[in-house]
C-alpha cells in the first residue's frame, strides 16, 4: 500500500472537489463538483487499466478481475458529504478501497475472487433527506419509480438524476444480485469517541442502529404579528409544545432504552419577523439498534405529535423520508477484520454504530462488515473532523489485509 498516495488523494478530494473550501467540505451527490470528483477516481483507475463505469443511480464502479468466477468481493463507501462536512466521512472509505485495488495491481496480485469497487451516491441524504439512496437503489430497498415523488424545493430526485446525465428508469436492471457477491467491506471513521478513549487502532462493528426519519409539517393560520394571542393557530407554537412533550416523555422513560432522537431541518413559512407563520416543518430522526423498538419509539412520538396538533387546532402532515440500518454485521467479515488486526499487530475492539452506513443497506442482501478508525473527539459532519495520518494508514492496512483474506477464501 502506498500510504503517501492514500493521504495525498484524500487531501486532493477535499481541496479540489469542494463547494465550500473556506468552511469544511461540501460535495453533494449529482452536483457538478461530485461529477468532477468521479472523474478524479476514473483517472486513478485508468492508470491501472481497471474497468470503470457509473450506474444510473450515480454510483461509481470499478472491477478488478480475479482468477475465478466465484462470487466476488465488493468494497467501498460514499463520496458525497453533508453541507460543510469533513474530509474523512465516507471519502476515507472510498480512498482506502481505491488504494487497495491500485496496490493489488502494482503488486501483480490476482486474487481468487474478483473485487468490485463502489463509490455510493447520496449516502448523506443532503439533497432530499433520504439517506443511503445510492445503495438503497442498487440493492432494491428503494424503488426507482419512487424517485419521482422524492423532492426538495427545486426538483425531484428523478429529474435531478436525468439532469446529471443518468437514466433512472434503467436502475432496476442494474441492481446487485446477491448470489454473485461473497461479501461487502466498508471502512469509515468512527462517529463517536470509543476508539479514542480506549486507544484502539480499529473498531469492528457488530451491529448498525436502525434509523427512521420523518418530515412533519404543521399548518395553521398566518396573521399579522399584532393579532390577538387568543385564538391564534400558530404552527410554530405547536412545534414548541411537541418538542417539549417528546423530551418530557423521554425523561419519563416512555421510549425504549437506547433510543436517540433529533429534531432538525426547520422551515417556517412565511419566515418574516412580524408575521405569524402559516406553516412550520421539521424533521425527526430516531435511532435504535433493534428495529421493533425503533418502530415503537416512533409510534410513541407520533401520538404526541398528533395530540399537540389537535390541542392547537393545527393540521398535521407526516412524510416518511428514510429508513435504514437495524442489522448485524456478518461473522466471516468480522473475523477477517480481526485476523487482519492480529496479523498487523493492531489493537481492535468490538463496538456498535449509531449512524447508518451503506454497509447497512448492503447487509440486507449480502454478508457485510464495517471497520472503524478513531476520530478526534468523535467529531464527524464537521469542518473540524480529524484523524491522525498514522491512524488512517493503519486502518487502511487492516482493511486491505481483510479484503485479501476474503478474496482468497474458497
């Protein structure tokens, strides 16, 4: 493995393919900047003669042929970011997977199994609020036709893909066939502090939490700010009541243990200082390792949300944006990570992942595994996201070794 090149490519993607160079990294899927970043990957693989292509969901692929026609290994992560995110989240996994194949080529190593690289699109959900969309589309977890109803303030997902030069109607024919894949491996920075606190080189993920996100819209009556308080139908006030009620329900133990929830992406219409808004919308994100408990958490929250709407004489609309995760990682992939750590004399520990990843979508159809490296202060989705170069290189070596172990498994 060329560690200097790995770090250089990681820095180049952050510096040259970034819509917010003065404030972290912003690289939304299906943007012109994203397309240029795919071009950078294509050039990297072109030097090796490795075949590359982009599917109609915008996922970038490369295929390194092995000796046999046995089910292949799939490796990769995502190249998109949140707005003003960091340079490592997702991109580190893409660069590690790319470097793995380029190193194999330079070593003249031909594995028993072929290895497919995928840089997944729209993992972060920055365009439409639906996470892991690229991996969901290619695994059949999200119907291509539903892209027509997935929209933001400007367009639908279907139209955005077409503007990007893709043909979303062809996605169904490009979906992965589970019987042709032996295992999927992803490496990612930890979005937490456990590895840093325990001074561990790597974390072998045992399970990925389920994530369920909805957009809630409260609609009332827009009035002048001088209107009487009595009789107002203020959706912002309804939101405030709901937020407080859900927090109080959590403190009273009405949600299953281990549940996390987050209110976000607020929008007020009209957003004017001296006008009572007529509409207030927000997202509500729930996380829980066990899917049945995740669903129970949402049922509790939905009851509160609807109850507050009734009390405030406010109309409510609930839109399900995203569901992912809630799965265990495969034993053979975890064992390969563990064996790689032992071979390289690296310290590792078992842990779970709160955030969802493409590995969660892949795990629904093929054996999958996820490896973490430390992140300073547990920061992620932040311009201050940082992992020591030595830790990045150690993780990449472990990852490459595990890929090789599985690629030679017969």
